[in-house]
C-alpha cells in the first residue's frame, strides 16, 4: 500500500456543545474547523525555548489532546492497556483510567513509526469525557475519572481492517455518531451519549473493492441552513445523513475515478456551513461543494458542486491531513507541499515546500498563523493570507502523529514520548 499511513488523525470529533474560546473540546477545535480565537500565540519554540512544561507519557498515542478548563484528556498505550489520562494544565497527572485491555502495538506505516490502538481523540462536553480505543472499546467517564458506561463497537462486526481502527466518534447534542467502516461492516450509528444505548444504525454501502472498505477517517457534523447532517467519509464516497435516522441526503461520487482497489480514505473533509471540501487519496481528485440544499449525487452536473480538481503538478489531494480554510482561502498539505487555493473556485494561489516528512496530525490556525505539524516533531508556522510567508520552523525531539491543540494561550502537542505545553505562560 502506497504511503499508507494510518491515522492518527486521528483522530476526532464533531461539534460538541458550545464552549469558550479557551477550550478545545474535540480534535478539530471549538467549531470543528481547526480554528482558535486565541491571540498572542507563540511563533517560535524548541526543547529549550517556550516550553512551559512537558510530561512523560506511559506509552505512545496519536489522539489530539482535548482541553476543558484546567483539564487535558488524552489516551495512551499503558503496558498492555489503553488508558485515558487526565492531566492538569499545570502539567501534573490528575488521574488515569483503563479504557481497553488491548494496548499492543499492532501496525506499522511506511514512515517507520509504529502506531497503536490509542489513536482516536477524546471528546468532552464539560461534564463527561468519551474515549475510544482501536480495540473497539468506547467508554464514558465523568471529569473525576468515574466510569459511567462502556461498550464494545465490535458488536457491529469484528474489526477487519489492514492498519487498525482510528476513527473518532463525533459528539453532538447528547448523541455520539460513528462511522463503522471496515471489511466486516459499513454502517453509520447513533448512540445516546449519556447511556451508550443505540439510537439507530444504518447501512452505508460503498464500492467495497480492495482496500476501499478500510476507512481511517472520522465522521463530522454539518450545521447549516437545512442541517444538521452527519458527514461520513469512506469507501469511495462522502455522504450526508439525517441525524434522526441516518437516511442519506447526498453523496459525493467520482472520488475513485478509476475504481481502483488500492484505495482508502484517511484524510477528513473540511466541513463548514457554506462549504465542504472533500479530499480523496493517492493523487485522486479533491471536490468542493455548497452543502446548503444539496441533494442526490454530487457530480459536476449537480449545481451544488463548486469545483473538482484532479491531481496535477501544482495540486495534490491531501492524503492524511484535513484541509483548513481562512477567509476565502483553503489550505491543504501533503508530505511537504503546502497549497493555497481559492475557496470558491479551487484555483491554485500558491504551492510551496514545507518540511519534507510525513504529515499525519491536523493543522490548526490562530492569531493569523497556520501551524503545520510533521511526524518528526517539526512544525512549520505559516502566515495566513494569499501571499506565502513562512514565519518559523520549530522542532521538538519527539514523534508526533497527533494534531495540535490551542487553548488559553498555549499550544499542546501529544508526542509519543511526552505531552508538551508550548507558550509564554
């Protein structure tokens, strides 16, 4: 399998209940778009500069840290277990609870780094925190670490997936939504977040050829004029579903133009009220459409579609990292190239080289800066706007497959070895 990664990405989530700008309650941030309203964020750091603290982790993990108030939540390999850790914003561990008895490292990607069942990100509503392990164990705890409920998602079919399960359930208004997509099941599922009980499940078919059923992306919630909808991305399609019963409303097609069997989705769509940008993989197309009023098949013949860009010398679909939008520019990154395109047309504004290494963690933006992390601990900092300007390249001595988190003036990185707090306070 070419350049497969396997996701960390991990990672996360969808919209949770409203939170203050200082919180980061899900892997894509307060508004599920990778944005932070924080100001005066650090531009430069190293292991000796602007490190507020670092905390040794019990094992590897690739879930984006989530933050609520003075608490940070991450999952981690812990011996033979997957554990949920609660760490204070002072850098001290508050508590640790077992999520799963399967903490074994099982998967290796072409970058040479092992990945584990501690790859999904947590989500919180400020009262409870939900953690998911690649073994299928999904658990809810209160913020003091007391177990509320636990379930095994393999009840929907024994996991059959080449590089492990890394999806993050999305939390939205009292429900958890999952896309359970592997060679043993192709489902979207809604659970009651307070009890874990099933609300509904719905078959979500795809081509199911070769690798296509192996899905490493996570679901999202779209909130728009005629929403909300559950957005599921995998098995050669991106689909929108009613939250009431999982009925499909629209489907983006043509993402696997040659019906190749060597295909799998890892990158997540950018989901905004007036724009959804859908990446594919392995130099396939990238599609953008207006989800307001969208129905049926999203193709070039559907008025909802805004642009569809095939691979070219100046444009490559993101293979792992989700796109991000600032104003009228959409930014995309691969394993080195960084591309800015017009949000309405897909026209390339610029394409520049960043750190040439595998990129697995999501980008984040705050204080007019886009933070682009690579797995070798290097983060490029790019100024927002239509003119390319790299402000800094910073390195931490760690392996980082998780996306970064911005909260209360700090940037948090979950490395395989340490949890890092970067900032000046």
